[in-house]
């Protein structure tokens, strides 16, 4: 009988702040109560719907000061690959207005 092998990949993420020895990432807050939550969709079609639903869930189950749903990126620089350069001003502005940012992609 021939043995077959199968590799299974876990969908669970490995968080860098749990894996790195020198933690240079921002600390996670202990909760969402009293915080301003920023929701940042990318350009994929369902990202805004996904984050809108998550925002409603957060408002229902936590006590955030505010939940801010940002507008998605309307144009992706396909030829230059400089998406972060395009977003730098938007990200800097968002970081000044919120305590936590949640982002998503959705098709």
C-alpha cells in the first residue's frame, strides 16, 4: 500500500510581538473600552463591509469612545508598487486621531 503524505497549514497567525525578543512593536491595549478605534479598509471590494460589521460589533460589545471607519484606498499603484508611500500621509493622520487601528482585506 502506498503511503500518501499531506501537509496541513494552520490558519492561525504568529504575532510578531509574541515571537520577537526585542519588541519594537506597539503594545496591545488590554481592552477597547474608552479608546478611539480606527477601521482601515484596503481597496478590495468587501473590506469596507467587513469592517463596518466589525465596528458595529465593537460598539455593541465594548465601550469605545469612538469607532472611525476610514475611506478605502481608491487607486492602487500597480506599476510602482509604492502603496505605503501613497498611504503615508493618511496613515500619519489616522495615527494622530485613534488609539488602535484594525485593518482588513475582503473579496
